C-alpha cells in the first residue's frame, strides 16, 4: 500500500489556506493541492506530515491534527491533516510553488477534485472536532 500525508494550513481566522501548485505526479500537474507527500517506511504519519510541510514550505508546524483517513481501491492510503496559525510565515522551498489562497476562492480555482470538500471537512474539524474515514474509488482521471 502506498502511504501519503496531505495537510491544510489555515490562517488563525480560517479565511486563508496554504496550497501548493503541483508539478508532479502528472495527473496533478497545474492543479492546487494540500501540502504533503510520501510516508517513509516505518515513519509515523504525523511525523511525515511535519517533515513534508517543513521541506516544502520552510515552516515548522507542530499542531497538526488528523481529520480524515482515506483509502482508495488503488491501494493508496492518505491521512489528511489540519492546523491553523501564521499562514503568512509559509514560503516555497521546492520547485512547486506554495500560495496563500482565500478559502472563499478555492471552488473557482484549478484544484485536485477532492480539495474543496477536504477543505470543508478540515474547517469542520477545526470548528467542531469532527473527523472522517473515507473509502472508495479514485475520482475519474486521477491516478496514484
């Protein structure tokens, strides 16, 4: 099974979110996604989230909380994480540009198909502590 983490880092007032402009893999090219990546063999998912976010943004965030655990029938497993803080401290540390996006604008932007509903679930977690377990098929056109 392929293991991944993906995080959504919000401003303290929950009106902005850090997203990354994907270049890889090919099916994500040109779209916005949460920030994350592969989990190393034996690495706890929360440690992978801290590591991936710091590698891609230059920003250390310690307060990640898992709000969604998603397995696809392709064998991919992703834990989705959320945190809120000084989103303006986030930078770009790789060839994939990180941007601060108004949450209200996400629906109109080119994102991975599940990003709008993941952001809604992340906000639900921050406001009400609700977590999700999701299983199923990859959206059509997406490949892991």
